[in-house]
């Protein structure tokens, strides 16, 4: 049970609210992924961003991930996320359980931070009611 004024303190301070919302989103989403058994599950080979990250990791660059392997340049996806995935694979190994977990946890962290940002934007647009 919380003290009578403690909830007002969290809601009144936007910085504490953002931290609380971000942490809650991270913990809840990570729990769902963990209990669902999907944290280290391998992705399927038809995942185009995953294939592009593997091509980039092997030094082939941003090549087309659709259909049979070929060396056509690709602009299917923005390069930032694909390069991020390739970097994680370079550190944790290509298509290993550790790299899958690191990719998924980084996705959850980014989603959680975005939720905190949405809260700040809503607070700015609609005031303290948010």
C-alpha cells in the first residue's frame, strides 16, 4: 500500500513519471517475451532485415534480401537498424541465442524509451492532465 501523497509526487514530476513509464514498459514487455519463450528463439530465414544484416556482416553490403541470393543493391529498409543488427551479430555471433536476445532486448529498450517520449509529447500538448 502506498502512502497517501506518494502517487501525486510521481505524477506531478514529469521526469520521475517518464522514468517510471519507461521502466514499467521495459519490465512488462521483457516479461511477456521471456515467459512467451521468444527471447532467444531464432528468427525465420525469410526475415528480410535479418538477411540484410547477415549480408552486411559478411561484407556484401546492403544487397537485395528478396528471393535467391544476389548482389543487387537494395533500399528496402533504412540502413540504421540493419547496421545495428549486424553490429550485434558481430559481437554476439551470427544467429546465436545471445544475438537474438540482444536484438530483442534492444528493440524492447527502444520501444520503452519511445513510450516515455510519447508521454512527454502528450504532456507538452495537453498539459498536466496526461
